[in-house]
């Protein structure tokens, strides 16, 4: 099975890595040449870590890399499954999928890794919305086991089942979810971030203190460390989207502190600074 991933950020690269480890020929695309090169380097480094930890053999690493193709020409995005992990903007995704539908055969499955935008909205305007589905991974995609499979109003049962089976074949725990804002995990987890930010804004506790308390209670990461890992900008974008989709319900209101971080370019680990500072 040939898989193509559109978007070579941390999420897209992690999904590509998962696909490679699942034995698939995989194309990693990005319009930015530097981004796609960085994505390929990320995949190589993560594979090397797995070799060092004894999770995979050197031979498996070489096999994975032999099946990886990187490109900056989106006309190369022809495959059995094409999954996008680009910016969380509806108009960008709709334009991309209209193009992808025009260059792929009728058997190809088109999929989105969106965190919050309704699948039905993205599929609107496609000639074959029955072949469109949400396949939502979690960061880091090659490590996190859960994958949400989301059907839009027109997604066929066959398409959803194929997506489910593909995720399971990668060794993931796949679950079906309805096409509701935030789906399952982001709807539940949103308040982990939002309430942490409110505590900080109101001066109840520092962000370091919130993280320490959550981690001492059993969470692997506190909300601020997790936002830095996911990307402060990505997290803010998802919160903003859900705030709008839930009719501006105050419980989803984005934080002004988080907005300041985004405006300052403090996006977390990927920029070297978020709520915490990171060194190479």
C-alpha cells in the first residue's frame, strides 16, 4: 500500500514514520523544501533512537528509509491513501483536497489529521465525499497509540473501515468517533489546558507549579509541558476553533497569555522557547 503525507511538520513526519514502520511505501510532502528536509532528518533520528533502544534492528531502519520518498511537488501526491497534516485552516485544507481528488484514482482514500475542524466541512465540494475520512493521530504520532477515525456525513462505511484497519495495522488503537467539534480526545482534554491557563492568569499558581502538581498526581506531563510539546500555536489554534464551533461557549475561551506566546513566536519545543526554554 502506498501512503502519502501532506505536511512535513512534527505531526506529519511522525505519521510518515508510523507508516514506514508499518511496512508501507511512504511519500512525505511539503511546499517548503527546508521543512521536508527537516522532516526526513526527524524520521532518521527517531529511527536511530529506536535502534539504540533495541526496539528495531539496523536492518529495519535501513528498510524504512529505503521506502521513504520526500518531495515538494504536490503532483507527486498520488497514492492509495493520502493524509494531510497541514495548517489548521479550513480554506487551505479544502483547496488541497480539491486538487488531490483531481489527480488521484477513484479508489484513493483522502484523509485529514485535523484536530477540530468538522470532517463534513472539509469534504464539502468534493465530487466523492464518500472517500473522505478523518484519521486523527496524537503527538508524537509514532509513539502515541490512539488514533481517532471520524466519519463525515457522506463518508462511506467501507472508507471508515479501511482507515480503521490501516491504523490497526500500524499497531495503533483505533476508535470510531462522530463528526463533532474536537471529536473525543480534544474535547475532553481541552479543559486540561484551558483551566491550567486560567489558574496561571488569575495568579493562583505558576505554570511550573501547575505542571508539578499534575505530574505528581500521575499525569505524564502537566498542561504547559504538553502544550510546548504539541506546539503552543497548534494548541491555541485548536482551542480557537473549538470556541467558535461550540458557539463561543465560555468554557472553551482561548487564553490571552497563550495568544501572547503565539504572537511572540514562542511556540514550544520546535522554536526553542514556549512556556519553558529548550536548548538544542
